[in-house]
C-alpha cells in the first residue's frame, strides 16, 4: 500500500536520510521508530510531499508521490507535526474551513466523524478552550474526513495522559479491524508501538537499522533470568553447550536447546538452581540494543 525506496535527504550538508527503504502492507499498522533527529519526521514529510528528497521514491497505492502528489494523497489522512487550528473559531468551523481547502465539506460525514472521535459535546466550543487531548481528537477527525485508506500520524500520542493514550490505541486498532485502515506512525513510546504495530522500521542517524515483524521477537534465541549458586562454573558450562551469560543473572541458550537438559547439567555440576525463568524479549530490548550498536539484528 505504501512503499518507500532509497530515500536520501540532507539539510545544510548533513544527511537526514541515507538510502531509507521500507514497505507498509494494506491493512497493516507500521511503526517508525528512532531517537530525536533520526529522520522520522523528515520521512513523513517526504511521504506527504511536503519535503523534496535528494533521491528515492515514494508510492502510495502504486502512485508516485513525487510525480503525482494529488492523486497519490487522495486517500491519505495525516496528523503531521503540531496540528494548527484557528483558536478563535469552534472545532466545527475549523473542520468546515480546513476541509474546504481540500475539496469540500460534507456536514453529515463530519458529524459522523466527530461522533466517532468522541468530540460531539464540545465540537461547537472555541478551540482555545480545548485541552491538548481534545485538540488531538479534532486533528484526528480532520485526518479521517477524506475517508482515507492510509493514515499517517506524527507522534500522535505526544503529551497525552495514560487514559488518552489508551483511547487512541484502541481507536486505531478499531479502525484497522472495522475498516481495514493502513496506518503508519512514528512514536517514541515503545510500549504503545509494541501493543499496536504489526511491523516496525527503526532509524538511526538516517539509516534503517531494522525493519521487520514484531511477532518475530517471540521466536528469538531463548533468554532466561536465573538464580544459580555457585556462579563460577556457570559460564564455562553454558559455553560448552553453545550458550552464554549476557548480563548478571541472565543467560542465553542456543536455539532449540532444552532448558530441562540445562538444569540437569547444572545439578550434575553441583550448581544449585533456585530459578530459571524464560524472558520475552521486548521492543525496548531490541531498540536499546540497536541504539548502542551499529550492527542491525535480524528476525
């Protein structure tokens, strides 16, 4: 549905993107991750045709954004950077004016969308009286009014309280479930990305250092938190079977290894086993590994 190929972009001679490529399949929720300055917002800006790349291509539904921006973005809704509204007007008046810029305002569709985002009771209030969460809901309503097939979101939960973040997460998952929406969003909230996304692309200094399915994290080399005594003999025994100590109290076994066989070997070696608990590797684990290493892990 969305394909980014070989994007390059520099600002003031400093590379912001370096041959960045990834794909988002139809009906998929795809996360774009990276530290501040990694190139996330630049990527979304290029996808929306607001930033011109030095090289590369972006297609949406097979249509090039660079060659035919209007056609490519016809079925795209977006919240990009900080949403701007006329504070002295009501939310409804803002929607009417902003949608008029892009092809027309349908009151019935607007009312249905406002109801969907939970803003009906305040839609006729001045936007200056809105909380941050209400502004985000208004921005979401605006992004949904073109009845998009693809939704692009730039840090959509930034500044929201936990209840607001959960509401947003549930809302996006419902959009995908009920309407088959394709979603690309960048965020620094790794736990939320892990709960929502099917796949992620991770940027580091403008380069893609990981792109893959989050489900694969569950199939990685087994990790275990352990409480063993004495510890002195543990590293050598693990090394003999292809495992290793990765941190104090945490070990890695080779793929397919039987933990029961390890326990038996430890007991035979006179090592007491107080705990051997499997660890599910998280997106945060993956992100921190990449952040501190130039090598890209694979799933």
